């Protein structure tokens, strides 16, 4: 009964609760209405206070987000109109589509794009268009490219050899004329060569109109059109000829006119329109079937959405060898002279090639240095592939202010940048770009200054530059979804300052004045967001937040060195040596720019001196037990990945696959990180140590020790006796910066060694000897791998010297040209 009473009467109180409430009401009424109003007012005050606090918090969050996505308020570093066809006609058109094997566009947001595809009509032949490692091409790359008016590329696809050439002729108000020549040959294999189809196309991306001009109803003889940036123009597809002559080759022709949902769907659209119903009927030869574009469905929307642009495509199917030419003539380039085709094109290409070779020798002096012709051609190809990898991108980056929050689009922007790899990384990367510009600034200082200004114009209002630039749908199509959003607070090494320091003596004053407000904001952003736990220390933010049970060592993507071993247990107590050294460089460059402009420089000078203070550097980063400089943090030396077999989720369920899980056999504690490698060398790499430093012998010794960093192919990224050497970071993550030889850091090492070899001091001879050996090893291996494989590579094996990672990688690996020229 007691339980029943509790359920009905509220715990045995029966009806006593109601009289108590009545008494309380009577008491309040006796106290009068004023007391009630006071209580209500107090409650209202509390509510208003809470609401205001919430509003203030929301306002602060909105304000921070606004700063995060808003462009920097300073005047643009790239002056408006300076990249247009009137201000910069020789740079308006270019091979600014590095992700395709051959194509051109203008430096404008909605450019007309042109390009080449090809298809060998044989079993297993695939449609080639965008640079893909999976295509298995044994070689492709620019062998000459001057960055402005001319280029020659060689492509080897099985037994098919393609040479693509372009030549530009400025004139008029819209960037002038240009012409292409594509030469196709087939190595003799003892039988008839397969038919070859070449596809030339023009496509619009949101603005402009194209009209086909047909010949015999099947051959697209020309395209006439108009766009806002180009005015009126004509694109003409000349008849194919035999090499070295004017005799026309027999060919079958197909053309396609179609609506285009977006440039990123161009390849699939063409592939979807291929049909095997066509016949190649050369006189006196057996008929052969081939795949051709079927224009019968022209104009219908593609599978990716409503049409936004227009595609006109000209397919030529023939038997190699053959030469095909395409001319673009601007309607405003009146009186430019004879058409750039045939003999005129041959003469123009020869003239530009000779000018390229003369200028290359004037700048790099490789012939005078004794390099034989094959090595000189290799160096020319390395530079040309970097120049041919310049791209112009336009779009909105996707930015994420705080991990977990919904990413938001940033401001619409454009970017002129070199790319690390046309196949794997055809987009802009901040820390790569500074290394690219070290070489580009020697070839074309004006172009290099422009690229640096483009990057600084990406800066947000709070001084942040996102580390990876994915602008436009074509760039977005090449990036895994998890890497698209750029996280706020995540930095990247300010390597642009390496190139700017080199350009500084000859940089025009107005240029530096435009850059300085952004350089100052960038510098302040680093000091504000990447500060370490102690004065004059720094810590990379954004260390990878993957499940720590599955990761040997949390990655530090912000540093550019990805899986290089840092403290095993990320914490706010970390001190990162490389970032401290980058900030020393930044202080030095900002001081020099400020002095040049007559701006206050005392703060930068004080920071430079403090960050170069050897006593402070040793106090924060010298690890006696390692005999080298090192990071500091919450670290365990006894961490490894072990195979484990998870328990089934329920009885009767199948046994899960074994997986690697992290095992910590010793609790972490604050200490120096036992990882001798590239990070340990940063005080030497950026030449912060004075020539007489007592720490130089230890670093030089580690560099020359085969147990540690020395290999016959260059300096390895992590000492061979390190517990992290060549260790996987996860079950699916092979080692990346844990032993491989990387050209960018080897370049910095050679630059520093040459500096120490030339400076008076007790270590001069040791530095000079090391410099000579390292330079010989690096150059000979990179050249040998290029000769054997046809490519520059992302990195090189420290045990065999073989190229590894992605290819072609003519980003910072092209720095081998400066090493050959001893130009640091």
C-alpha cells in the first residue's frame, strides 16, 4: 500500500502540497505588488544579460568568421588591369592548363579554353586528355618553354611519339595570335601502325559564343567566336600533311557540338559520344573501323547538370606520320602579317628555340661549366617543365574556421602559380611555391614578382594565406574530398620570402610598397597564431587529429614535412625548431623591406637578433643526448605500431581483418624529440648559425655520416639510425619524410654549405668538401633517373636513388638547374 500511495500522492504527502503553495501565494500578496514587480524585473535583467552575452558571443564568432573569409583590406598587390591583354599582351595567352597534356587559355576568370586529346585506335587504347599517372605514358614534358611566347613538348605513349609546339605573336587589343603544331609518329613495330585520332577543341565556360564553320558537312574547318576578353576571333584547323612537306594526308573527320555542364566534365562528355560505327577508307587500303565522336546528339545537356558552356570539337583520324596545325587569329590583330602556319610557323619556332638556348646559357652558363650537351638538354627540360607548369586558376576556396564547423566559401579570386606536379598536384601549394620562384626568379624576375603578388592577394583580413589553393571546378575534380576545405589557423612555411629576398635588390619600389602591408600582416599572423609556450619559440598548429590509436606519430601538415617525426603526444608545450628558423628568415626579410621603404624596422630587427641568438637557440632546441638541434614536446621514445586482431562485434560475426594499432610502452614526458633529420639541420639550412659556431661540426658530421643523413644520392630526410626511419605512420601510410631524399632541402643544404665555405671560419674547409661531394651526388643521380625514366620525381630513394612518389614533379625538383649552375 505504501508504494501505491507514493504513486498517487507524491511520496506519501497526500494533499499537503497544495495548501503549502496556497500559503506562499497569500504571503506574497500580503507583501504587496512592489515586491513581485522587483522579482520580475530581476528575472528580466538576468534574461537580458544572458541574451546580451549570447549575442556578444555570436557577434564575436561572426566577426572572427568575417575576418576569416574576408579579403585583406590593403590595395591589391597585383594592380587591377595589369594582367590583361593591353597591359601584358605577351602573358595573356599561355599554357595555363597544366593538368592537360596540351592546352591553352587566357588569364581571365571565364576564359575560352583550347586543348588536345588523342586516341590510338587499337585494343586497350584509351582517350588521353588530362595528365594521369594511370595512363602509363613513358615520357611527357616540355623540353623548351620560355614562359611567354614559345614551347615544345615531347610525349611518348607506347610506340606513339607526339611533339606539340606553340608560338604566340602579340598584336591588337586582345593578346594577339597563336599557332599550334602537332607532329605524330609511330615507332616501327613490324606491322601497320594503328590509326590515330587527334581531337582539337574549343570550349567556353560561362560566357561567349562559338559558331562552327563546316566543310563538306563533316569536317570542322574553323570556329568563329566572341568573348568579353577576346573580342572576335577565328580558330582554324588546317588539313594534315606529311612531315617535312605540303602534301595533304588522307584523313577521316568527325565533329561534335555540345552543351557543356562544366569544364571538369569535358573528358567524360567526349568519351560518352564515341561510337565504333565509323569507317576509315583510305584509297587503295583496306577499310578499318574506328571510334569517332557522334555529333547526332549535339546540344543536349550532359549528365552533370544544365549546360553552362559550349564545346566544339574537331576529330582527325589518320595513319601516322602526320603534321597538324591550328591557328588562332584575333579580330583586333589587324595587319599582323602572314598567318602563322607552314613555313612561317617553322621559321618562327626555330627563331624562338635559338633565342631560348642563347638565353639559357647566358643565365646558367652550363656550357662554360663543362656540362655536356645531354645534361644541358636535361637542365633545359627541367626549367621548361616548371614554366610549362604555370597555371591560371580562378574560383572560391573552401575555408573552415574551426574543425567540425561547416566550411564556407571564401572570396572569389584568381591565382597565377606554378604547380608541383601536372599529374598529381595540378594546383597551387604555398610552401612549394617559394621554391619554384627561386628558379623562376632567375629566368624571369618580372614574372616571378607577379606570381608572388598573386599569392599575397589570397590573404584574408586577419593575415592568413590558405596552404593549398583549389580554385575552380577543374582543380576541384582532382582533389580528394577530405583535403578540399582549408583549416583556419593552419600555416605553411613562408618560403615566398626566400624568393623575395633574392628579388629584393632589383625589385621596384612601387612593387615593394604594394606588398609590404600584406607582408606585415602575414608576419603578424604567424606571431599571433603560431607562438610557442616560451618567448621566441613557435609551434605549428593543426597537428593531425586522426585517431591516435592508429597513428604512429601525429602528422604536421602545416610544416610541409607531413609525417616527419614530432613529439609523440601533441600538446601546447611543443617547440618546433623549423618554424622558429622560418620566423628568423621572415624577420630578416621584413627588416630589409621596411628599411628599403623607409618604414619602421626596429621590431623586425629585434626579432631577427633574438631568433638568431645562438644562446637562446641552444636553450630552446639543443638536445645533448642527440648531439643535434631538435623539437621539444611531450614525447615517448617507446612507441610502435603492432598488429592486432579486433574482437568480432557480436557472436557469430566474421572475424575482422587484422590492423595496426599504436602501442606506447613508456609514458611520454617533456623532452627533446629523438629524430635527427632535416628539422635538425634548419639552423644551418637557413644560415642562422655564425661561421664560427661550435655546433657546426656536429651538424656537418651528421650530414656526412652514412649512419645518419649521407647517401650517394643526396641527404636523406631522417637518419638511418633513427627509430622512425622508414617506419609506416599508419596501416595505409607509407613513410614519406622518413628517409627519402628531397631536392628542395638538399638545395637549401648546398646553398648553406657554399655560404659557410666562403665565409672565414674554422669549419670552412669541411663545409667546402661536403659541398662538392653533395652537389656531385645530387646532380648525377637526378640526371641519371631522368635519363632512365623520362621524369623528374617527387623524391628519391635513399637506398637505390630511384625516383619515387609522383611524376612528373618539376616543382622544386627543378632546383637541380640552380645546383648545376651553382646559383644560390
